[in-house]
C-alpha cells in the first residue's frame, strides 16, 4: 500500500519548507532548511520529492466523521447528528455564513494546489535515475490539482484558476474568479492531458492509492455529470449529458473495474475490483467506535450518526418493491425482520434487533433500551445508528482493526452516472441495465420479469426518480447525497420540512410498538446552492466577487 505521509509544513520568508527524514537534517538548524533540501540536486532516487508528493496526497477528501464528529450526510435528509449543538447542523438549519462554515474547503485546497505547483516547478531539478517514475509523479500531481479544483467548484462555483503559478508576497494577488464553465473545461482538459501519463490499472499492491488512469477518467466523468446537472445546466442541454455518458463509458471500456460480488466487502477490503480510488488509511476501528450504538461500552461506541426514517423507508423489500406497494409484503408492526428488506438496508442501518457483538436480542433502540437509554448521554435521535462500512461483528466481542479507506471513486457510481446521463438523452431503456446490475449485486430477487422490482416501461420522469432513489440507497453516507440534492436542484423541496425518526415502546409482555416522531427541521434557501466564499478571502481580494445572496 502506498502510504500518505503527513509532514509538518512551515512558511519562512515566503518559502515553503518541509521536514523529512533526510540524514543531514540533523546537522542543520531547522530555520536553515530550504527548498534546496527538498529538490536536492544529488537525490538521484527522488526520496525527498517523493515525500513531498505523498504529503500532497493528504489533501484528498478523507470523509467519514470529519465535521465535528459527523458525516456530511448528517446535513442532508439521510441523517442527523446525535450530538446537540453539532457544527454540521449549520449546513442544514440555515446557520451557514461566510464567517462560519464547518465544511469550508477554500484554504485547504489552495494549499494543495500551491504544493502541486511547487512540485511541478522544481522536480526537474532532481536528477532522478528513473525517468518514468518522475513523469508519473508529475501526472499524479496534476490530477491532485484538478481534484482540488473540483472540490472547490462543487462548493463555490467558479474559482480563480492560477495555472502553475507559485505566488509570493510581491505578486499581485487581486485575482478574479473564473467562470464555472471555464473551471469545468480546465478540469476536463487536465484529465484528458494526463490520462495517458499515469499508471494503468490494475495497480500493484505497493502503489495502491496512487493515481491511475481509472481515477483520472472517474474525475472527468464526475465533473461532467455535475456540469450536466440541472443546477449547472438550466437549459437541459443534451450535449452536456452526452459528454457525461461518454465519460462513464470510457471507464467501463478499460475492462478493469466491476462490481464486487459482495456489497459489504467493498468497504472492508483494502483492494478490490470495484474501488477506483480511495484515501488510504491505516487499519483502524474508528468507524465502529464513532458510529456504533452507544450501549456497547466495551469497546466504546459513540453513536454519532442517526439515520432518518426517510432513509430507512427508502429501502424497499428484498423483492425490490417499495414498502408502500401493497404487494411488497411490508408489515409496519414488524418492519425489520431479517431477510425481508433490501439487503443493503441491513448493511447500512443499525435498527432495533440488529445482531451485534453477541448481545442477546441485539441492538436495543426502544425507549429505555441499552442503546437509547434517555438522559443526557449522546445517543440516537431517530431510533437508528449508521452501520455502513463495518464488517459483520454479530459474533465478535470487540472491534478488530480493519481496512477503512475512504472511497473517493468506485464502479457503482460509474454505473449510476451512466444511467442518469443515458436517461437524460432519451436512452431510458438502456438505463435499466445499470440499475438491474446494482440490484442484482445487492441480492434483490429478479422476479418473474427479471426487473428486480423496477417498474416496466418507465418513462423518462419515472426512470429519473428510480435512478435518484438507487443512488441514495447504494451511495448512502459516501458524501454523495448532500451534493446530489444540490446539483439536481431539488434541495428546496428536500429540505424545508421536518425530519423523522421512530419511537419504539417495549411493553411488559415484550410487544414492540412503533410511532414516527419528528426529530428536527431543515432550512434551505436558493443562495445555499453555492457556499459563500470565506469572508477572509473576500476582504483580501477586491476582485473576488461573493456568491449571490451572501455577504
């Protein structure tokens, strides 16, 4: 596995300096370490340049409980934070501002871009024996820069494109924003330029996590999908959707990636055929300790994420039929019986009775149960906890460490991207194939018509709804839903209404009763489709215009 390296970074007199394991550093005062040490003209193996690049990889999205112990989806309609006063709530209750944004990504990504530009401007000073390796590193750095721009563009819209420039204090920093389209074109062009310069897939174990052709094509496909979506394509230009469809097909044409046989294994196996790029993390159990039900105290379980009833109800039955369909067999008084629901439900949601850590009767989210004890302890607000990304620990007694890489791109998203784009250009019949493949892998039964619970002969509107539902179920808690409801421009209807959970009462006879309850409200106004540019950036740059509606 290629390990990302966190290396302390110091700015001295405008010069970036980085400290690593260089042997003669021990003889030099720290204040004397300059960029000449990084881009060493005698470093024929490129050791210090490699360390610099590895540090740049740490600026990639790393997901999970990254915002005040919460997942980003806790600011969507899929979950709420279990903690009161959690900063993630600012993204869902209208508290977001240019002075207070818990998901601000401006400074972080421009720091990453600066590091890329430093590398590109200096690495040719390093006399590396392995010329191919140096070219790979250059292409990897350009991908990282394109990815950093994407992370800003999806939040803020158009941002200043600075090329290969490494700014100093003497430079003119009054740089205006480029348009959204200019940023999209730049990202796509960078992907096109480097797709033949990076390593090909499949990559060897020692370099797992480095940028490959599949990752480059996946970034291009996601960027084009966002550009074609209603938020950024109000005229519904089919040419943009065609580009998105073609980009997804380019990934499939590699014939390298496919769906894992097991949905669960996608998230707990470090290397598998579905993951295109993931942020590399060590073996940990932090996903479990941060999100598993709170009644499991040895090991500690903090239960920070409370999935909503809306997400729970979105998962249909094993037949693929929605729970609202009279033919589905759903029983409201016994909603979770093992084996009756979409199998992804059981791998995504802790519900009352979920088998876990050998506890008799499993998870207890009824009122007064071990995992919903009441009082001031942090606990589920909805009657559910997040289970996704975890192995089957029903017969364990503790949480072993395991692979918890944060997946940035995986093949299931490629299929969903393709289905969405196909449907928007009138290829609704072809879009069925992608949804059927995902449902088959999920072990939904095919039915006599081999449609896995999908309606036959759907029109474009019906198929659009089916694709959006499938994306919600398949990609839950993977930092997709939050952005999807924005790019689809449906956030005003998804938000601005109550969120619900379940109140479960356990009678003296052991009979459980279920009552939906309101657990919170969300707020969304049109200006919130774009984040505000940080106020600190606006006051420093008079040519940097704030997004509409924000101060």
